[in-house]
C-alpha cells in the first residue's frame, strides 16, 4: 500500500482521471489518508491540490440538488427535521457522502484477491504447502477469502489441515498464558506463549500495521 500511494502521488496528482476518482470517494479513507501523511508518501503540495478539489466538489454539491436516491437510512434521518429544513439536510448528506470507495482500499482488495488466487493455485506444490505450514497461517478474513477461491477439494483440505493445526497450537499457548497469569504460577515466567494473545487478535481480526 505504501508503494501504491507513493507512486500515485508521484505520478498522478495532476491526472484528471485519478482526481475524479478521489473526488467521488472524497479522498482516501481514514486509514490510507493518515498512512500517506504519516509515512510522507505524498508532499504537502500534492495533498493541497487533491483536497482543494474535494472541498470545491463538496461546495458545488451543496449548491446543487441532491439526486433523488434516498436510502432507508437517509429517510429516517430526514424525518427528524422540520419539512422546511429537509432539503438542506439532504444536500448536506449528499455532499458529505462518498459516491465511490477509497481508491487505495480498492487497490488493496484487488491485490489481496490476486495474491490469494496465486496461493490457492500453488497449494498443490510442496513449496507452498511447506511455506504455509511454517508460517502463522492466514488470518480469518484472508482464509475466508482464500476458501472462496478454492475449486478443488484437495486444496480445501490442505488449507483446513494447516490452519486447524495452527489453531490448536495457539489455543494451547493461550491456555498456558492464562495459567501463568495466575499468581500461583507467575514465578515460572513466560515463554513463547507470551505474545499468544496478540497473535490471536491478529489471527482473528487481521494483522495490524506496525508503528515505525
């Protein structure tokens, strides 16, 4: 994602197509906007150009009529306002609601699908099975996505066998971590189970981005 954002800021800040995409999505999502800022993946001028466009687009939307495509949520919100205020509130909702997904999220999702497709296709090879078996395995979200791409029973069984073993090991480590947090056993000290709780969070929720 850093490479994608860095290259987009370097190559496409003045690209009408990319700017139109960012206008429709109201820029990047929270995660990717601050990733770009914190990792200096775009300079201040690039951010200024992009976000001035977005603010200009927002102001134009506030001047125009909102499209008549009220969602159930919008309708419930508008009901809370007096009749004379509803048009203004609807304009504001329209202006402040992204019309497309964050382009960085779309790129991440496409890259993830492609990577998992390659992984699934290689499950019949010794090298991939060995590598996956030696790793912590896929997190729940990526394992679900990988299973959706599996077309052969053998590959599915391979994935499940590897991850079942990983889950059993992690369950044992968590049990040991909990036991050693009992005052009666604290003197034993923690071993490799010391970060089991953190690995469990990453496994189920998806890995976090490490701070630098």
